[in-house]
């Protein structure tokens, strides 16, 4: 039997991770960011009402459509959650963003230290197939597990690279 030309020591064993709790879940965005998005929606609504835009006008239709889209985005931000279990990282969003833990080739937590009260830390994840996803995580417990996952993945990755592969 011949070995595939794309053989890599990383293909020999998939990365596994066991969170401290089986199904962790937490808010994707901070309460202050949620408040800011709702505040912007409310301020824009008041401004548009004060403009007294005529109904049926195409400009008015576009303005109200923009407000509806902004409000929908605020709603999605408000309800968005990040879920972490042994098999999957998943975030509820306009569409569901997800990535299998076993497919991870790279994962990194990105923080902006003085702005974490407003901007949730991001988790950048990439698969062997080149798929990249940013997840948002404002929950401290889930974020600490993702940080632990990042460290364990780094050690796993280095071990796989340092182990010589044997032809099959």
C-alpha cells in the first residue's frame, strides 16, 4: 500500500480537548458592547423620527431598511453565544459559525487588554483545509477554557512536528 503524497505527522492523530465542563456556553459580546449597539439603534430611531421622512419615498425606504438591518444586527449581537465542548467550537450568529476541535491546525486568543470591557476577545481558529474563523467570547469561564485549549494545542502541535513520521 502506498502512502499519500500529502502525508504529514499531523495526520497521524487528531487533536483532542476535554473542557472542565461538558457543554460550556457564554456570551459572545460584552454587556457594554450590547448596550452601545442598542443605544445606537435607539439614537438613530429618534433621529429618523425627528427627520419626519415622507412615507413611500425611495430615500425613506432605504433609511428605514438600514435601521431595520442595524436593529437586527443589534439583536443578533445581544443573543449571540459561544459554545464549547469536546468536539466543537460553535457561535450563534447571523449564521452559525463552527469548527471541529479535531480539525484545528491553529488556534489563538486575541485580546486588546485595555478595551476588553467593550471589545470581546477574539479566538482565531484555522483548519487543515485552510478554513479560518473568528469567534467572539466575552465570558471569562469559556475564555479561560479556550486559552487552555490554545496552550494544549500548541504543545500537541509541537510534539507532532518533533516526532519523526514512519512510512506506512
